[in-house]
């Protein structure tokens, strides 16, 4: 029996060397539904309400501008969009984001 897909994220501020707490995340599903969430004190997010993940292309927007401005005084990137594909039997998806005031990086984590 296959397990339905799930999603988590972790945001780290590489300049400060700490988690990015209280950052807003906006997830857009393949059918256009939008769900909002927020990172916890450890920079993690896996609370998507009652959303049942389906196969297809998703967009995860990290609202970085407010966090970076608060922590560093400016933000070159007001947000970072990560587009990814969930497959029907894809299991768990983890989308980490490493940020600084002038750069970012993401990859598929575990």
C-alpha cells in the first residue's frame, strides 16, 4: 500500500547561522488552491492544515523580505519561489531553503 505524499520545509539563515523563525510560506497546488503556513522557532514547517497532497507541479513561496529586513536591515529577494513536482507514490518531500540577504539555495532534502 502506498503512502500519500507529505511535505515539510526547513529555513536556515546562513549569515546568522540559525533557523529562520516565523517566516510565512505560501503553497500553491496544481489546481490553484493556496495554503499558508509559518516556520516555527526551529525554522521548520510541516503544518499544512487539512491539505491532501496530489500529484503534479506545486509552488512553495518563501516570504523572505520581511524576515531578512528585520534580521539584516535589507532584503534583495522579497520572496523565493521553489517549483517542484510531487508524484503519486513520491512519499515525503522536504524542501530546505538556505538564505542570506543577497543569496539563497534550495534542494530536495530527506
